[in-house]
C-alpha cells in the first residue's frame, strides 16, 4: 500500500508519501510549504488561493515521483471554513485568531447562556467556535449557499464534490454527538438555514476522483481522494493505543489534553470545567481540553531573534534545561497570548501586571517560564479530567511536534508526577494514513491499524526526577 497525506497546520503544510509493506511503515516528505494567517484591514485571514497553489504543486511533485500512489487524504486545523456562493468561494476565510470571534461570542453570551449550545453539542466555549463565526456572517448579511471546512474546501477544489467531514465539523459546536446529526436548534439559534450545511461524510470514505482539468493541468494520473480524520487532532489521536489509565497530550501550536470515550460526557460539571467532546475516526469521543500550546514559544522566538540573530528552538530549549530555580509563571490561556505579534512585549506586560518581575530576562529563562507554566496548566486540567472521569491517570502519552521538546516533556513528568511517554511526532500523518488504509482495505478497522503500527513503535519515556508539584500553589496564586 502507498498513500499520500496532505497535512496542513497553522504554520506549515507538508506532503508525506507513506508505504506499508510486510508490516513496515516508511515515510517520505515530498513537499513542504509555509502557512500562516495574513493581516488585512485589521482582520486575520487565510490566503486560501495560495494554499491551493501549494496543494497543486505538492500533488505534481509527489505524483510525478511516485507513480503507484493509491489515494490522497487531507487534514488541517479545525473550526475555520470557506463560504461558497454559486460554486465559488465568497472571500478568503477568516482565521480563528481573528478579533471578530471574541466580539461575537461576548455579544452572544450577554443575551443567552452558552449552556444551551453545550448541552446540544458538548463543545467547550471558545471564541473561535464555528458557531460564533457563522453567527457573525449571518448578522453581517453575507450571502452564501453553503460552507465547507478548510479540508472539505480543498477536497471540493480537487474533486468538485461538496461534503463536510465529521471530525472537523464536530469541533465547531454545530453537531450533536448523541443524536449523531447536525443540531437543528443550534442552527435556529444563529439563523442559519439547514440546507446550507453540506452532506456529512465520515473518515475512510470516497470523496471523488481528482478532476480531469487538474489532472491535465498538472500532468498527473487519476487518483481517488479519500476522507481522513480531517481535523488534524482527530488523526493524531487515531495514531495511538491508550491503556485504561493513560491520557494523551497532542502537543503543538495548541495543547489538547484528554482521553478517549465511547460516549459523550456532557454534564453540569463538564460544562463548568469547559471540557469538550469531539469526534474521532471511529465515532469515538475525544474528551479533552483545548489549552494554549507552543504557539507562545513560536511567537516569542520571532521577537527574540531580533535580539539574538539565528536563535533556534533547540538553543531556547537547551538554555531552559539549565535553569532549575523558577518561581515566575504566566497563564498561558490569558487573552494576551491568544493572538500573534509582539509576544515578548505581551509576556513582559503580564509579568508586570502580576507583580512578578520588571526588566528583561534571558531567552532561556523566558522559555523555562513558559514551559513550567504549560506544565502547571496541564496539572490543573488533568486533575479536572480525573474528577470528571472518576479515574486516576498514571501515564500521559505526548504526540505531535511537542514530543521533540525534551526539556518540556521532563518538566511535564516532574510536575504531574507521572510517566510521560512519547508517541509519534508525525502522529497526524499516521492517523491520516490509517483512514486511507481502511478505505483501501489494508486494515479492517482502526483497532487493527493501531495494533499493527504499535509493533513498530519504540516509545521513549520520561519518569519524574524531581517534584515540582509543590510550586503549584504559587502558580495558582499568580494565574487566579
């Protein structure tokens, strides 16, 4: 079996060709491109035409180099979408960090409780939820026939078929996981006609064949496009086999801390603690908490490079690992840290606001502060997770790009006081491959795919070396 995964994140996209022969998975990156929100007239957008241009370039390179690829699957981030009118995009899609989302959510909750939406969908209250973005479009009188989540729009451009894939749709507070259908009451809440929601399609299903005009334009061969867990976290979580007492942390731009459940957990307590119920590849529930992640470090690096030209993430991590005594913390979920640009200025502003420090710090110290603050937030949320599930977790499986951050992962083990095991840093691609492999009948089910893959995975792990939980009280005093 050989498949092509198109995995696009908020900062980059890449094309990975994966082969599975005699039980061995092998990967080859064939194309990579930069991505990022663009600022225009005070708002943040995705340059979707530029993304599509890279999609075509990546397809041409990948399918020219490999003449035996059997299918293509796309995954991206969640919640954002493209509006369609008369078969074409209305405009570039807004990015989830745009200020309109915060304003719309605040307007909504001033007049009615978010609890009604939560009880219907089980999705935590976040300003960038699709439901708030669509509400803003409806209020502004934008004319559109339908909306497509970002990976669904890419599939539409490639095949001409309009579907909306479940795992990505489920992130936006429009889908009822108990009735397994779009929530009519939520659509009424926001004044959206039900016929503007495309037909729902599930992972491991045929979308369509790449259109003839694209085949001719690129000089490629006919190939099917297959649905994956098109929300990148759905694909990432699909890659791991969890024991009964293991939680997972998808560690990247965002931190997603959670567990897998068979049924949604929607209660007064889960609402108050703001936990979410997203859908996985096999209609399992990804019960998790969205937490700000390495986005803060990424943005800090941009500012710190101006002072330290050529500064690398590895240097930041190496210097952070040398610092043992730290009692300065930030609330990584504070509104200050939610949007790009001037992150170093925001960092110092927070320290000043909380009366912790004035002046400048080394990049190692800054990195250490962020890492320890992230770990303290994980400790807070894993305590909440244990309260909600009634279980104790003695292992945290870290997947995604953050699995490379050795200093951070040791701090997490020390702070939570539990074993931290590493999954695959390419977890999203692995889950993407699983969905295509099931469509191609390489595996009968997700369980079989996981079991086969687990044989090839040699998990590195971190055991607690020192107890940092004692600093938790100080952290809480700062952030509260």
